[in-house]
C-alpha cells in the first residue's frame, strides 16, 4: 500500500463546487445512508454491521485520498460510504449501547466543533475551495463524517425524543435549510452558511428516508428500508451518470476549441 503523504498538494480543490447537482446528490446520499443503515442495523448484529461499514468507508476514503484530482465517481463513492457508516455509528450508539439521542446529538456537535477549531488553527480556513492538500482533505472528511453522525442524531432527536414524527421533522428541517441560503444571499459568512446547510441536509434526508421506510403504525409510508435504499441508490447512480455525461461533453467542446485554434482536426477518442 502506498503511504499517505499529508503534505501532498493538488493543482485544484479535491471537492466539487456546491452547485445544484452537489446539493441534490448530497440529499440523496443522506437518505440512502439512513435507509441502508436502518436495513442492516435492525436485521443483523449492530456491532458487526458497523465494523463492515467501517471497512467499506475506509476503502472508499483511501481511493478518494489517493486520487490526484477531483473525480466524480471516486468522490461520491466516498460520500455515500460516509453516509452509510456515519449513520451506522450514530444508530449503533442508541440501538446497541442505548445512549439517548440528546446525548449523541450533543456529543457529535462537540466532535464537529473540535474538528472545525483544529482545522482552522492548523490551516487558517474552513473553505472547501481550499482543499488543495491531503492534510486539508483529511480535515474535510473528518468534518463530513461528523456532520453525518450529528445530522442522524438530530433527526432521531426531533422524531423520537420530541415526538414530532417523520413528516413534521421533514417540514422543520426543510424550513431550517433555507436559512443558510438566505444568509449567504444577505452577505453572511459563506463558509459558515455552507457548513450549516451541510449539517442540515443530513436530518432532512434521513427524515425523508424514515418517513418512506417505516410502517404506517409509527407514522411512515411502509415502503421498507431496503426498498427505500434501492430507490435512492438508483437516483444517485442516475445523477452521477448525468454528471459524467456532462463532463464528457465539456471535454469534447474543449478539444474542439483547442483544435480550432491550432488549425488541426480533433481526436475522436
């Protein structure tokens, strides 16, 4: 295995721009992670499931860290594995260890704060546009993992501890997630608004997955967690296919432009 060089630098950020496709895939991945975790944690040994999830997450993250630049499939594979493992880590604390949701919510919030404070002290910025070295990328993925775990705990806290249920939780987080966008438009700190929205996508997507997956007896639609996981996985795959096709078109236009400027015929391969 090639050793990881935390000093390694990249020509461009290793993460995508937070455009509409970014937020769409992020929401889909949160819902998929919630449904996948619920399916496996409630059907198999929770500790074993988390261990398998950790191995899958570590493998996906290694591929991402080893990539020389941003790659669509590699990056979003890492995100989906974070979604699954981060959810499992939060769920198993409650399901297997019986830690109350308020405690896990506060605990993961503190963990995220520690990551942010350490990241800012070491690198001087939390901007995703600055992810141009392996060390910064490690901080980024630590923050991402913490946001998924925190968001999972928050969603469960509103649905169960506060007895709001899944549908009311969806409405709550759908309203809350608009606030960072409005704040950014109003001139608020863009980095703070980004990470606020990033945290809130998790409980929003998870609440949607729970609402669709759980039976009507507990306020859900009764689709089943396995079905919901497959539906959102398919949606993610279609979204990635769209991004890859767009990238091929952009590169094709770039080749045509370069060829026209050079007065030669473009390569078709």
